[in-house]
C-alpha cells in the first residue's frame, strides 16, 4: 500500500494537556512517521505519514486525543511525503 502524508491543524483545548506527547506515542505505536508541534495561536500542527488506512485511523483517534484535551476540529490536507524515519516533537512554530 502506498505511503501518504496528511498535514493536520488540530484546534481546541490541545495545549497544556499532553496532546503532543499523546500524538508521538500514538503515531509511533501505529508505525507512522512525521512530527508534531505547538503553534503560537494555541493550536497543534502535525505531519503524519504512513499507509493511508493507518493515517486515517490516526486522524480518527486524534479527534479525542488524550483525556484532558477537547478537540474542536481537525483540518486535514494532503501533503508531500517526506523522507522521515521517526515521529518527533518539533519546537513551537
């Protein structure tokens, strides 16, 4: 199955609730690569890549996130696949 990438903007109460840590742990457990970071506007941004059905599963799980999060919505767009071999946290952008 081909690898796809999705750029995600996650909006709601998603900072200060371990959302980035949850994202890294969940993505790695699903075998996905990419990155996640907090945004200055209070949202969380991520690039998630892997097999299409697994990426879709991650996006579905991300609607809930960790217990303290309250996701209002996720804006997902297709993105170019990058040469990544892990899933990591990036500095705030």
